[in-house]
């Protein structure tokens, strides 16, 4: 019996009057994840498209895979590098160690997040949405590898409940859910989200893989952004390493190349807006260049600002979130430019918080509706003025 036939056979148990009716939303969620629903609209006009929310989420997950896979490898690379065992370790040893270090965080993120989504859908008698498929993979990618699992579970629960469900669920939230989780971690447990390399480099062996770094002196160093905030530019990694991603940092944020592959996938499939994406880099580059011109000995070059920290990841995967970003074409340019510019301002003027991307996106999430409103009103005013001028000319 095929899986399709089996689902059709057990469906009556989950329908109204069936013995498992209470779990109808759970059944619908699994079925819609596996197959396109057969239900069609019976009233009103319907527009059929080749893309739906499930396919959108699937494409975004595929676009995130290069950053995830490289992040796993880099977790192992940083561990062996700090132990001075890089030459003795093979590619697969480093990747397997990173895989084992990151996998529990992926599992916790999905189990807690989807568990809340399922429970919420059951409580309200609604369908389960696919939105958390993307959020569940992004959250582990934007946190340090040493983040305790119980803290991650708290952050996921807080973000899903207070940044998503209370606003109405998928498509109704005004803030990026993954960034709310990161903000919760940053402000509630700052020592687990910032500091020296002991926060960012995995320290304990896993199933015989990796090295014990608990007493390693090398862990007293800082991340590239930490060095930049202190003005220690001599300790900065090379531009090549920053682009390739062989630097300590959040799991999925280090490799510009892996992120660029994801960006290409999102742009080719028309999932993300190239205007928003490009304007973030323009805003960051222009403001970074201005700061460097004003104080060249105390600030990074503009291109260095774009390839370290979470700048590239935020520009590609979070600033372009279609739910929380600006939707008008002109608004996308303004929204993205302000995110990039504000990120550099925070990095340069606030050494206590050397990243900046998280706060910039969350702040602009709040102003995105206002930007769209101003753009729409401006267009209405221009068209009204043009219409009045045309009428006056005809009367003359």
C-alpha cells in the first residue's frame, strides 16, 4: 500500500466524528507537508500559482543548506585549529565533529518550536502552518555553538509564543521570529552570547571526535568583530579567510561564499527581493566608507565590515523576510539601506555591542509598515496632483 493510499484510509479517523478528531490539525499538518492538499476553494475567485507557502519554505531551507553544512565543518575546523591538531585531522573528522555539535541544537529548535506550533493549532482548532520550517533552521545558525540546549529551548519558546503566535501565527508577525530568539538570548544570557573564543569554539570531544580545549590558552582571544571593537586590527583574520569562512563566529554566519550560494538560490527562485538584499550592502558599504574616511586608524575598511559577523547572513536571509520587511518597491530600497547603515553605526559607535545586524533588522521591522505607508501616500499624492493638472489643462 502506498503512503498516499494509507493516508486516505486513516483520514476518516481524524474527521469530524472520528475517534481521533482531536488530532485533526496534526494529521493535516503531516499530510500537507508530504503532499499538496486536494481541497479547493468553493466560493469566490481564486488565483492559482506554481508557488505556495510550502514551496517557498522548502526553497529557503535549501538555500540555507550551504551555510549549515559549511558551519558544521567550521565548528570542527576551529576546534582542531585551537588544539593545534589541524594537520592531523581529516576533512571528515572535522565535519563529523561539527555535525554532532550542531545536530542537538537543530533537534531542540524543531522539537520545541514545532511542538508549540502543534499545540497551539490543536488548542485553536486551526491548520498547522509551515512557517517554522525556516525559523527552526535559522535559529541554530545565528547562535554560538556552545549555547546550552536548555537556554536555546527557552529562547525558541519565547520567540514562537510572543513574537509569532500572539500576533496570529505565520504571516502575521511584525518581528523576525529567529532574531527575537537571538535577542532573548543576548539580553537574558549575555555571557553565553558574547565574549572570548570560549563562547564561539566547541571545547569538548564528542564520541571520540574533536579535542578537549577546556584549558587551552588560545580561547582567551576574541572574534574578528571583538578585535575590531577594541581596535586590535593586527589580530584580524585575512580577507580571504573572512570570505571563505574559516573564522570563529555563529554557526552559519562565517562563510560569505556559502551565504552567496544561498542568495543566488533565493534570487533565481524569486523568493527574496534583490532590491532589499542589495540595498543592505549599499547602506553598509557607504556608511562604512564614510566612517573609515573620517577615522582611518580606528575603523575597518568598508568591505571588511560586509564580510565579518552576521552582516551577509542577515542581509540575505533575514532582512529579506517577506513577512516583516517592506513590501513596496521603493520601500525595499529605503528599508534595506537603513538596515545596512544602522548596522555599521552600531558597530562603530557602540563597542559594547560589536555586531549590530540583529538590532538593526528588528528596529526596521518595526518601521517597515510606516515606510510602506509613506511610499503609498506619496504615490497617491503624485497621482492626485497629476490628475488635477490634467483636468485643469483640459478645462483650459
